[in-house]
């Protein structure tokens, strides 16, 4: 079983590369729209939002473009989400220098699926460097409950890969739990396959919580994926369990293994489930129908809810339930992160209670 530190300043610390998500209004495609909404975004802060909105102390480790209005926009957003942040302000270096990434995304509608276009040229987050942070202070003096790492940041550049590896090593040294969401992206791995496989394998070997889908485990860590089954996601649960057993055999020091299950009926109707192995027991949420406003961030919401449940001392059976409901909550927001009002709101989703609360 995991031993969560009792004394810490930050319940959750996440390294990330911040950017902005630009979305057309009313679910319209990007190419045919004239009105857009801009929001600050990153997968890792999506995860951290569950804890920060529910009152736990969260810290973001990142980097910014100095004097950029986009950087100011992002900092303001993080403050509004109750998140502390620490990071270097990097000189832009002229019009062709550094910037925060742009994510152009429509949420789709009905039978027209969402389309996401990432414009990451000159991304300042690729400069994240272990030399710019005092890890001994953060983990040794201040203290951290859980360090959450994402494969998106781990694969951005050689610097960020080493940064995530050193974060994991330092966290392990000071008894901080390590959560690792593999988040494989083929374009990030191109030409660096062996290097990233070795780094991801080391991080996974000292992680307490491993999260990923069949592609993540297979392509990041070389674990055989689930056997092909029927189109119905519920019929594949046993094969997903077999995959997790293979992951357990390869990484026996991990305490929690989790994956989400999603079957898309239409853009606005999904079957949403999850599988977790923890405390020597299987916990399964059979896929249940949820109504989706915007699917982006649902998986991050699941991880965020799972980590919050662990941090607040819930029983393992509740971890997956709270994670499932947090992910479902995230899909009801136009932001790609959930903004829970309180725990009760999330538990109401788990209980299927959508009645008005007065």
C-alpha cells in the first residue's frame, strides 16, 4: 500500500507547459467560425484543478515568456484556479522566438467529430530545465504529497525529459508519491523512441500510480495491449484486466494501476467507464452513458479525481468512483478542466442525481 506523507505544504505538484486553447462558439468548426473563446490550458493543470477547486494546496512548475500578454493571461487564470506557480520568465527573443503553445479546437456536434489542431512552434515549455528549480527546497523543505507527471511534458524535449526524470528521483528520495499518466503522442516520440522508452521506463519503475490506455502502455513501455474484442467497450474489460496484469508484472513496485474506458456513441453521448487495480483488488466501473458538452479533458478529470480521493484519505473503492465522476463532470464544461463547486456535486454525478439543488 502507498504511504502518503502527513506533513507537506503542497498536496499536489505538477510540471507543465502552459498554452491557450482557442475554441469556436456553439460547437462550430474552426475553419468556418469568426468568434472564438480563449482559455488557458494544459493537461496537467486540468488534472490539478480538481484538487485546487476543492481546497487542496496545488503548485504548478512551468515557464513563461517574459512580458507576454499571453503569459499574463495564463498567470491570472492559474491564480483564479487557486494554484500557486513557479517558473522562469524567458526572453521572447524577437518575433520569431518563444511563445506559449496554441491549441485550436472545436468540440464537434452530433455525428461531426471534434477536431484539434496543435500549433506548438517555439513553445516556451520546451525549455523547462531542472537547473531552474530548487528541487531540494520544494520536496525536502516544503514537502509534497503527490507529484503528478505526464508523458506530454516528459516527451516535449530532451530538457523536459530530464526535468521529469529528476523530479521523479527527488520525489522518491523524500517520500512523495509519484503519479504518472503516460499520455503517448507519436509526433513527440519521432526520432527519440529508445531514449524516451528508457526514461519513461525508469519513471514508471518508481511510480506509485500508473495511468494509461492500451496505446500508452504498449508504445511507451512495450507492454502488450489488450486482445482485440467486439465493438462494445464493456466486452473488452477482461482483456484490459489482462493488460494491467502484464503491467503489474513489469512494474511490481506500483500500487495503483488505472485506465479509463470510453465508447463514443455520438459526440454528445459517450459510454464512460474505468478499471483500477489497487490494494490487491479490482475496482471496475462498467461503462455508463454520459451526456457530453465537450469531451476534451475528461481523462484528465478522471486522474484529478483519483488523486484527490487518495489525498483526502478515501477508501480505495471510492478512488475510482470519484475519478469516474470527476471525468464525467469535466465533459460538461466548455473549459477543458472541471470546476467542481464541492465534493457533493461530484458524488451526485456518481449517484446519477441530476435534480436541481436549491
